[in-house]
C-alpha cells in the first residue's frame, strides 16, 4: 500500500511496516550496486587472471560483469543481492503503472504506453534474474539471451518512461519531479551511448584481439549497469512524500 504523507489508515487496518518510499527505492538500488562492487573487487583481488581471460589471450585489466559474477564466491554474492532486490523491483513497476494510470485515465494511447512500460520493467527484471542465476560458465547461450533481454528491455523501458514524463511535464510537475525528468533524459542518453561504445569495443576485441580493448568493453559495461541503476533510483524524487505501508485488517473479536 502506497500512502501520501498525511494518509491515514482505516479503523480496521493495523500497520506493521511503514517505510518512506525514498528509503525503499534507495535500499532497492543499493542491493545490486553493493553486490556489483563486491564482485568486481573480489575478482580483481583474488581471481584477476581467471576473470580477465578471453579467447584472444591478450592482456586485460578489468573483468567483465559476466566473468566476475560467474566465479566463486562472487557468484553467490551477486545472486543474493539481485534475488533480494527483485521483489521490490516488481513492486516499483506496479507503483509506476498506478501513477501513470491516474495521469492518463482519459488518454488511451498514453495509457497503453503505460502498460508497455510495465511489461518492459517486468521483462527487464526477469532478464536480470536469468543472467544472474545462469552464469556464462554454466550455460552460455541462456546467459547471453538473458543479457540481451535485460539490455533491450532496459533501453526500451527508459525510452518509454522518458516519453511518458515528457507528456506529464506539459501539465504539472513539482520541482522534484522536474529534476527527476531531466535526470531520466540524461541517464537514458548516457546509457544508450555506453551501450553503443561497449558493442564497438566487444566487436573490435573479437575481431582484432588487441591488448586492453576488452578492458574498455568491461569499463563501458560497468557504466551501462550503473546508469541503469541511477535511472531507477530517480524514483525517489518521483515519490518523495509517499510511504510504503504494509497493513493487515484488524479482526473482530467475537464472543
């Protein structure tokens, strides 16, 4: 249940979890961020040669995300963090859809676009879970398809979100929402740019096997994932004065 700052519960409802929504969003984003940093640092400290090895057998200095999350114990750190954050991500997608539905109740095209935003958010999360729980060293084709699903749905979700907020901006946005909209646009452009540069370095590495090129690909991959996290983090500005509340109805006592 999402409540406003002064929302009150009915007499028959008793809250047992009450959390400011910005804190909920921040905690959700911090889980994969912490996991990613822990996996990369652990790979650099203990599995540098293994995590930076490629078929070209040329020097590289940073592990790709796929390589770092496929090793042990990095694999379990990443799975724990992503698994724990997945349920809140589904809830956040539903909250945004409810938000859009209120704004576009009388505009079917934008309402349909809101539904597509919900679908892409769900598919993005499913793709992330797939590439997380099926590592590249276990079943590469499944991991690869999960990664492609995650990237494609992520970019599409960000594009649709920016379009919806552009429409909302024409009517009314408070200062926090306006800042959020501008950051969404910047992060979307940055994310797409990093995706294109990463694809360039990946193809160049496979074609020419130059030293250090795969390191540049890994760096761009980090930026793609970090900008994706930052994009989702802007939700804390969209729901600044809201609370996440879990409540249960109070049962009547009968004698």
